């Protein structure tokens, strides 16, 4: 006889199904630990609108919030009619998934915006800010990967480059 899924495993399953309906690629896992449980969703492909919709949809499945000031968990959204989890994390790995086709070790690359080296997250956030329409940032990042980052890409007064880090001795 098959053991029924735990409430938090049901949440993971529901969120993976929702991501699929939204046209996203995602994995979902759940775990139990002393004092609670959690669900982790990792999104590797999909639109910005779909990610936003998934995040909005997911809020119903978390039954509270941790308050770091009082070091306590507050039950603010407890519901008996749906499965819920104590903690829920949705990780956006879409940019990493694209970049790993250029270099598995994306952190070893140098990210440059308008001639200034910036960190990976800053680079991605600026791409998203400039090329936000129709998920343009993903198209730009895919162009970098397809061209092996040989050419800088410009738009709206910005110049984006990805380079191998220069080795200094």
C-alpha cells in the first residue's frame, strides 16, 4: 500500500504542477526537520510574468512567517482546507541556467556594464531592468551565450559585456 504524501510534499507537487501549467521548467522538493518542514522550488526556465504568478499563487501554501526580532514563528495564514508548509522558497535560476551553457563556472566570469566590472547579480538585475519587455533580458543573455560572449551588447544607453576574468600575478 502506498503511503500518502505529507502536506508539505503535496505543496511541492501542486507548485510543480502550477509551474508546468504556466509554461515553466521547475523542480520542487520538500523536507521535514526538527521544528518544521519546507518546500524548495527551483525555476530554470519561464517568463517573468509566469514567475510572478507562481510566487503569488504560492503564498496561500505558507501558514506563517518567522519573526527574527522575537525569534518566533507566527501563524498568520493557517488554513485547514489546503496543504501548507512552514517555509517556502522559490529560487529563480533562469539566468544561471542560460549562463552555464557559456561556462559551467559562471562565477569565474567577469561581468561588465558600461565599462565597469559588476557582480553577477548586479549584471543580471541591470539586464532585467533595461530589457524588461517581453522577457528581453533572457534573449540578450541567450545571445551572449550563442556568440560565446565575443561581442558586447548594447541598449538604452547601456553596454553589457561578459569576459573571462583576467589572471593577475
